[in-house]
């Protein structure tokens, strides 16, 4: 509660408006709009992962779209090919992304700053052609459809809209829980070690911070958050393709984290909100321009 004291009134106003929108959306939207809103909510997870790695850990990552893809591909494999329950498939998909983040995070032990950024950017560049060589996971060039469906239980309803609301609720709960866990992490002893490593790794090591374990663990958790975002995308759209996870997607995730504010949990939410607002305004202006051309 102490973290909430002294906040600007605008924080409470924006928070209240956000809560109102989250409650209002499923009651006034159709199935298509509700799925789009769910995708916006889920996109917070990847941005949150970048914020943890870069904003708190000081490790610039321009390739987090890769971890989103790994989480999506792994979840699709577990739920379809292995016939696992959705919850277990999502958990395992998140863990696979975390393991991949651990492997990618190993270079962070020796390089940092712009050099680490270039390494992660290179990973995002080679990911698409590499994913095509594993069609059993990525679906190859054409992608793969997921036959399993994350439908609402019978007591919730048996309509398409009921299924959309059910997925929306799940996405919202998962994101809220992920934010709460990340919040507790960065405000814990481990979080203080992460920030100390970011500010001055030499001083942190002198005071007993294990730099190797802290860097790798930070990147692992960061990748897990992004992978969870990919897993939830499969819940919303039962199809995955390497064409979705381009270099541009990784750069957009990083830019969103920067716009929202690095080093603050709520900056991830703000960044996604600002991105969607700018996208909406741009779409409206584009439509106005096209209508003027036809008149």
C-alpha cells in the first residue's frame, strides 16, 4: 500500500478509466472487437518482459518477438500434438520460452549495451528463416492451424460470444497475475539486486550480488513473460506462423516499452495504450484521406 501513497491524482483517474474500460468492453462489443481487445491486453506481457530486461536489468533486447514466437509454437505443439490440457500447455510453453531466454541470455554475461542489442536483433533477423526449417513446430512456410479450441464451459454459455468473453476473462486474469508477480519481483530482494546490477555492476558484485545468476535469471523471467504472451495468442487465434514474428514486431515491442517508460511496471500498460491510441488515430486519418480522394 505504501507504493500507492503520494501518487498523482491523474494516476488514479487513468486507473479508474482503465478499469471502467475493461469492464465495459465485454458488455458492449461484438465477438471480433472483443478478440481484438483481448489481443491488446495480451500484448502487455511481451512489453513487460522487455521492461524487466531493459528497464530494470539494463540489458537491451531487440529480439523479444522471438520469445513470443517460441511460446506460441511450443504451446501449439503441446496442446495439439501432445493433446495436453490448455493450462498445462500454456505453462509448458512459457517454460520453453524461459529456457530459450536463458540460452540467449548467456551472451549478456560478457557483452552489454549496444553490443547485446545487436546480438538480440540478429536473433530476430535469423529467426524466420530458421523457423521454416522446423515445420513440425512452426508449420513451415504456410504456418499451422491449431485444432484444439479454448472454448467456454457449458455452464458459461455455448455461443461464439460466450467463448469470446471467456477468453477475454482468461487473458485479463493472466495479465493481471503476471503484472502482480513482476511487481513483487522487482520490489523484492532479488529486484534490488537486479537494479543494483543495472546501475553499477562492479559495486553490486562488491556487495555480494551474483552477477552471473542475476543476469541469466532476469533474462529468463523476461523471456518467460514474452512466451506467456505468445501462448495466450494461441488461445485467442488458433493459428501460428513464422510470418507473424518479424524483426519489425520485435522492434515495436521494444519501442512500446520505451514509450511507456522503462523501469516502471505500469509503463508497459501505458505504452500499449499509447500505441493503440496512435494506431487508432492513424487509421481514422487514413480513412478520412481515402474518402477525400474519392470525392
